[in-house]
C-alpha cells in the first residue's frame, strides 16, 4: 500500500480506478464480512500522491490485526510479499502464488478451508514457502499440494479434512509450542515418491505414513 504496511488501513487497498473496493468492511480494508478476493502486487516506486490520500510510499502488507480473518481468494503476484503475524488467515477458495512472490509467516495460522468450493476437489498449490508457523487443511474438497522444498512447520500441521500432498518433498514439523498435538491427520496425508515427513517429536516417516 502507498500509506503503510498495515492490512486494516483502507487507504492501502485500491482498484484500478483508485477507489476503495471492499464494501461492508470498516475502513475499506478486506475483512471477513465482505467475502473478498485479494491481490497483492509488487510495491511500486514511491512517487507523487496520485489519489489525494496524502501517501506516497510503497509497502508490502503485514497482517497482524484482526486476530482472525477469512477471505475467498488470495493472489500473491510476482514481487509481492505478505507477512502473516498473529492472525489466523482462512482462505475459503484458493491461494495463488507466483514463484517470484514471497510469504513470511511469523505467527498465527494459515488455514485452507475451501468452504466456497462445492461439488469437486479443488487443488491449491503452495509454492516458494520455506517456513510456516501453523498450517491447517480443513475441507474435504481441498487438496493442498506443496511445490518445492523443504518446508518447516514450526508448531502444528493439522489435516482435519481434505488432502495435504507432499508431492515428493520433505516437510519437517517441529511442534515447538504444542508438541503433544504437533500432527493431527483426520483427512489424507499423501506422500508419493521421495516424500518425507520428519519431526523430533514423533520420529521420521516415509511413504507409508
């Protein structure tokens, strides 16, 4: 955004016509009530104030408030970066991520819920992430496929429904904060080929896990 890195500052969220486009949300920033889609692009060079909001900077967003947020689709375009800090972010449809985009996860939980996906399995590709704090797949129609590795999950991996496909990669679950519940699988954990799931909390597993 051109005003700050704060997610809930509506001045940072513009359409191509430079108008706030998140009705139903206090301050004009994407919120749970609006069931919005979000595009995070690469910051542009700071320059003159183009839209009269008094801001000329260029920032990537940090999501630290509200404590929980639900949106539909999130697209991280090339050069874009989202920092997830202290918020549980639920995506009800899809996470799209360019190979040149980055996601920094310092606290909170990334949840793929898929509540808006009806009648068919929906693939979500996770590309380029190397560390998540907490990760959850919680809808039967979701297959979350990890591309590129290894991936470290610092605290918990919960597959309560749907599928988490390691896709031949190495995933390490640390269980640092909550070791007793570091791994919960009520859905499907798919480990083809050279996939490996490792943790000092529950040992090391290969394809048959």
